[in-house]
C-alpha cells in the first residue's frame, strides 16, 4: 500500500533528487508537488519543478506557492544552486503546465478531502504549509506526519546557528512545530553524513538511465559549489533523506525532544533549539534524526535511479 504524500519543495539540486525518489518509488503515492521560494525565487523554483516532472515523465501536478516568507525578507541560495536554481542541467522546451490552483489551496483541499491521512514532506522553507494551517486549522487532523529537511541540533549552514530552510522562514517553522501531529526533523546532523562523494557519482553514472544522467549532471555543479563553500568532498544529500525515511523509516535513528525556533532577532535567529537532554522538561514535540544508515540510503537511491524499485 503506497503512502499518500505531498512534497513541498524549492528545487534546488537536492530537491530534484527528492522529486525523483518520491515520484518514481512505488511506496510513495505522490499526490502533488507544491513549490516555495528558497534556493531561488519562486518563478525559478516553480519552473524547475515543472522541468523535473516533465523530464522524469511523472504524472504529478505542480502548484505554485507563496512568493516570500511570512515575515523575514526572502534570502536565496544561488551560491549553491546557481542562477537558475538547477545549474548544470539544460532541459528541453517546457510543455508540462502548472496547475491553476494555488499551492496553499491544494494543500488545504487535499487534506480536507483525501480518504486517508496524508504525509507532508517539506524540503524547503515552510511558508506554504504554515499558511495552510493558519487558513484552515482543521486540516491538522488529516495529517499523518510532517517530515521536514531543516534545522540542526548542531551548527547551521548559513549562520553558525541556523540552517537555510528554517532561517528563510523561522516563523513558518514555529507554526508547524506548534502543531499536534507527528513531526520528524531531518537536520544537518544527519544530512551531512550522506555526502555525494565521487564514488557515489561514479556508481550512479554507471547506471546509464535517464534518471541517473540527471543525477550526475546535477551533482557535478552541486558538488563543486559545496566543495568551494564548505570544503566538503561531496554535497550533503539533504532533501532526499526525507523521502528515503518515508520509504524505509528504519534508515534513520531519532530522538524525541522538545524543539523550538529562535525567533529573537539576534545572532541565533532561525536556530532550531532541540532539547535532546530534556533540560527544560518541556513537552516533547519532534522526532529529531541524529543517525542515518548511509549504505541503505545510497542502495535505495541507486535502485530508484536504476529504474528498479
Ligand atoms: O540547508 C539545506 C536545505 O536548504 C536543502 O533543502 C536545500 O535544498 C536548501 O533548500
Ligand atoms: Ca530544498
């Protein structure tokens, strides 16, 4: 039985791999892709999502979301993802059309009408989901789980304190964390364990499929930028880990803890404060991932890119 999922993302090189996994693996019933700004402006991330769905021949509707964060001014990650947001890949002429419905309305309507609880995978800033929850609080009752790539209980990747997705829209992240449904946080603490090393690129390149070619072309640029900025041997595979977890929850080890977002406007603005030792004895609200089975993760990615499941 496949799991009904909405993927909310800001493609983005690693979002693209999350779209591959969620769109191609039979364990996931991808109901729709909703797009946020983040890695690039909304027009560019939306075009990227459409191009990816078209390239992968996915029968998945794409919805354009909210242009800017709730409060903070938009910041983008063009240093990592480039001018297009998906530098390194040239797509054929785009014919796959965008849905007329707004992403927030799609999230609300789907959660109100789907016959079983829906899982939300968020791999960008949480603006769309936060607004949906504010406009229609009743939808929380039909959310199975929110799994989000964001935050860190360790150091950030934009400031020492904050990770990009959360820092772009901290207020939206706090709205989601305040909700009663299950939340699983896939932060930098685990994503930095799964690097796209040259050996990984070589393994995927040997597959010679449409999906593996896209992966290799994307990762060449992604890795160069990650190496230049962070000195990493390969880019962290941030976003796809959320989908791999939905396909095989055993891939992650998590701790249940109280998490909150620093909304003060000091140096730690946008930090995810995860009380892993329960110092404050506050109500726990988030499953915080701290370990990933890296071998199992890459085996899963390889199977999907190879066209086998
Ligand atoms: O900090 C990494 C996250 O920010 C990833 O989701 C990446 O795609 C960017 O959105
Ligand atoms: Ca992303």
